[in-house]
C-alpha cells in the first residue's frame, strides 16, 4: 500500500514561465482539393455529397456527408450523425426522402455500428430502420427497385474476397423469398469479382462483374428475378481484355445497359434484353461511366464522351477532367452533378465537384454558376519571410481564405493573399517543395516537373523575380530522370544546390542527383561531384554557416565511398574525409537534421521489420562521432510507427523536435517537444495543437516570433500555417494576488496512487500546463496540458517513493504543490 502526504507551497520568488502562444489574429485557411466518393440528388434538387474525409465545402467545415444548395454552397440544416466516425461508400434516396447509407460504420470509439443505415431528411439516424449488422462486410453498392425494395452489394476481404448480393424490404427487413448470393474470388483475384448491381424493374435485378459463377453458369452479367432465379436468356458480353474486370455499369430508364470494361477504354451498350447495340474503344485515362440523361451515358476521365442508347457517341473536349469521376447524379433541367478526384474540368479549376449543363441535343458544358468545391487541409512545405514581413508560401494547396491560390503565393502579414504576386505561377498539378531568395530578390523554386514546358509555369527548378514573374526553367546538368526538386539551398554567393532524392536512372547516370548551379542558373563546373550513387535514396541536405554541407539519407554511396547514411562535403563538393559517421543500423532513414558550427543533430527511424520501427535522435561532433551522453529514448506506445520528421533550431537555443512519438525518455509527450542541446526535455510544444499535427517547415521573424507550417488545423482556425509568439522563455515575478488562482490538491480516497486537482476558482484560461518534477533534482517526470475548469487526475503509479513538486502554469499565474509518495508500513 502507498499513501500520499501533501504540503502546499506557493513560490513568491522569480519563476520561469513558458508561454508560447498561437497568434489569434494570424489565421490563414489553406486548403487543397479533396476527393468526392459519390453524389446523389434529392427530390428538391439539393445534392448529397460524400467526401473523402471530414473537410470543407469551399471554406466552411463539412462532414463526411454534406448537403449542398442549388448554387453549390453548404446547407447548414443537414447534419451527418456525429456518432459516426467514417464516411459512407454509397448513398441512395428512397421515395419518401429518407436516405440509405452503405459502408462499414464505426462510432467515435472505433466500435462497429452497422453496414447499412438510414437517415432522416435532416441527417439524423432513423430509429425505425432495421440496421444491417454484418461487420465483416462493407456495403459498396445499393440499388432501389421501383417498389422501394433494396438491392445490396457487399464485400468481405480476408484471405480471398467474398461478395454478397442481398435483397431487403424498404425498411431493411430481408426479403423472405430471396436467398443471398455469394461470389468467392479465385486465387488470382480475377474470377467472381463483382463490380455493380442495378435494376431494370421490380422483377429484373442486374449483377455485373468478371467471370461470375452462379450454379454451372459463368457470365460477366446476370439478370435475376425477385426471388433470385437466373434469366437463362440474358447474357450480355461487354468487350473486355483478359484479366481486366468490368469497371462500372449504368442503366437508362428504358433498361438500356452501359458498361465500361477492360483497360477503361472499352464502352459497350446493350438493349434491355442483353442484345449488343454498339461497342467503342474510346481513348481515356482514369475513366468512369455514368448515366447522363434519359437516353445517354457519360464517360468522364481525362477525356469526355457522351454515348447514346442508339449506338452513337460524341467527343466532349470541353468537359475533359484531369482525374477520375466517381459519382454523377442528374438534376432537373438537363444538368449533371459530378464528383471525384479531379481539380480541373475543361481546364477550369473544380475541386472534386462540378456541374454540367446540356445533354440530349445539346453537348454538355460546364455550369459556371455552380461554385461548390471539396477541400481538405492543405500541405505547406516551405515558407520564406521577406524583409518587408510578407511570406512566400509553397506546398500543395488550391485555396487560401476562400480565394484560389495554387501551390504558391505570397501572404501579407495579416495572412491575406498579396494580389501583387503572380497568381498563375504554378499549374494545378505541380506542387512546390522549396523556396529560396537570392540577395537580388530573385526567387529560386523547387517543384514537381512536367515532361514538357508550359509557358509561365513552374517546372522542376525555376528562377523568378521577387513577385513571381519572368520565369525561366533552369537546366539540369545530368541525364537522369527527374520528377521533382524537393531539396534546395543557397550559399553566400547565391549559388544553387538542388537535388531530387528519387531512384531513377537514364544513360548510366543516377537520377538521384545532387548538383550546384551558379546564381544565374548555369551549371557550376567547379563542383567535384555531380551525383550520388544511392542504393535507396537520400532525404536531403543541410548547408552550414561554414559552407560545408551534410547530405543524409538511406544507404548512399558518394564518390565511390562505402555505404553510409550521412556524408559531409567541403565547399568544393569533395567529401570531407575528417567526418566519418559510423552507424551499425543499415535499415535507416534519416529524416531530419539540425546543424550549427560545433555539432549536428540527426534523427529519423530504423525499420526493424515490416511492422516495427524505432525512432532515434543522435548528437554528432564535428568528426561525425556520436556523443555518448546524448542518448534519448523515443517511443510510441500505440500502433503508429515512431520516428523523427523535423528538427528546428529556435533562436532561444532550444530545439523543436517533431514526428510521431508519445514518450520521450519515458515522459508522456505529444509529437512536438522542446529539448535543449544536451537532449534534456524542456516541455511540450504548443500542447493545445491536435495530436496529429505535422510541422514540415519553420521560418523565423525574430527571437520572439516564428512561423510553423505543415499539415494541421490550429485552435485559432488557421490551417497549415500559424504564427507562434513569445517563443523565448522569460523570467518574471508573479502578478498581483488578485490574478493568482489558488488551487486544491488532495488524494483520491479510493485509489491511493492517484491525485485529484481542482482549481479554487474558474480560470480565465481555457487550459493550464502542469509538470511533476523530482523535488531534489528538478527532473521532469510528467507534463502536459489540462482544461482549466476540470477536476484533473494524476496517476502516480509510475513514480518511485519520494518527494515531488507539482507545478501549475497559466497565462498570468502559477502555483506549486509539494507532495511525497511513501509506502504504508
């Protein structure tokens, strides 16, 4: 048994306060186009859209399933059930307006809810529906018969894939005379692959796929009646290619069938009895076929076609998409709403959601009055602060504060877009990785690369003026195949160091190039080494103040050296032979580095197996030898792979460590922490940020303020980019007693190794920080952040017997309590 002895102490002497805060006035909302899975039209022409994740419709927060008004804006009167924590795969609307959703639904705790649910028109769960509970199966196909019965397609993935077709009443009760039909894939995963279900009438049910077996029959398409009897006179055979499945199916009101099969270019049309009408080879990529009107189908991908029931078709170049169209739904007035994974339709920006006008006698065209768009958190990969305080921001995004901004833009200090910066700098498909500015103000930008040049757009490595104009694409001094330039640095002479890091080769040259250009973009012939012969990849480089460079990665060979994961280069590009990094773990990926003139920190992960990794953080001296006193232990106690993704030197001498981990030297932490240069834990960094926040880059303003960017949503509403103020620790005396909150701490009477903490009055702060330290040494044993108005509990089972200090820290107050943990006699 243990007991807790408590002594209250309040320190009036000077105390250290940690007060990094997010600037509430700097809150840019940086979003990227997201994917829509399916789209459905209600009887009143409103649209139900399923998005890939919880995200945004334009710039307003939206759930997995949202409803749009006529113009594409979000309908706030529809609310997807908050207890469901994933999206539907398919949505259908019954005649009475109730909404069927199919998938495999889990609640917020991860518990299974059901595979088929029904929602009321306002989005709440319908308690009168017989929920289908078949946890192994995911419902991915629903068709509603004219008599409102429900035809379902589900699948289960285990050693082989099992498909099941069921028929239910309109309220979810299994149809008494219809026996579920199962299709089990063969070992090659080709035969018995079911793609779609549909209906032609109350008594004509269609099942489509590849090499489906029912009894002794093998067909691509079957027609069944309402009790599951096969129509032996029905056997359409869509044109396909060996080992390719039927991709999808659509049925017109008169029963005409359309199929997209084979490699995605084969379109087949059959009449309602399965007799061939026409077959076309329509060149396309990432294509899907949909019902477009009462007498036509639409094939949409990177090209668009309208295919008619009479066996003719027409090319529709004005609605070609740069991705796949997963869902389509007819609205009144010959309009077709579409959703999927695309950012352009007919070279017009559309974020996963668009509407087309036309059909029948008029070719489809884009409806520019429809302004809906699906978005998720943007990716900010790099930021550069100019001398005037403006920020150049690059990454993968399409919208900032409701205005279009593609992959790179410049922000005013307020976070709004600077209209003087070239808004047409990057294409929709080529994202930005690095931004650097030369002494004359010109920008050097590393981005994705296209196989051909496009006037006025980024292309791999580009040089622009300070406002993003006068672009020239810089030449690559080698023959390797380069797809992007994610690694970029400038030296004191504005020379350009760039590299790719991906494993391609051409004409005997490695595509994992590292090279140097002069300030004007011409190759620098003085660099001794132009490429890395890497067995795997290099992950980047860091240029030091002494113009020496560290290149880091996974199993590299530089200048015919032995395999290593870290090399140091002299300014000439030759390897520094005085730097010898010896690390006996070959399965290593260095993912971060922090450098000054006296030491380097390197971090990353070691892959122990396909299901296990170990995070590490090392301190190296100038010779590349590991400092043995610096040996922190970094772990993640959940299923995530632990690893270090970023290291940042802060002006106050602390180091910001970001990655995936929740324990540092056995202390509970939250992925982003501050340490000192000896590896000692200082504190959690911005603990109010979400657990999944990922910081990919940092830009400094001065010794009190920094910008952090990456993938996250911040508490102040910012997305992907925040300003952090008061980054230095400060020393001050407590505020007047009227601002000091005295708390209460006492043992849990029923559990002897637990403490309760309750503040005497409600703090004006939303949260407060706490630390539990050894009283003698000051070593921090536990730390975190808690809601200020709650009754907090502290589990002390991990503490050995002894005296401890509990520190409570708010914005303008701090109090401390001393307690001892001792064993009962």
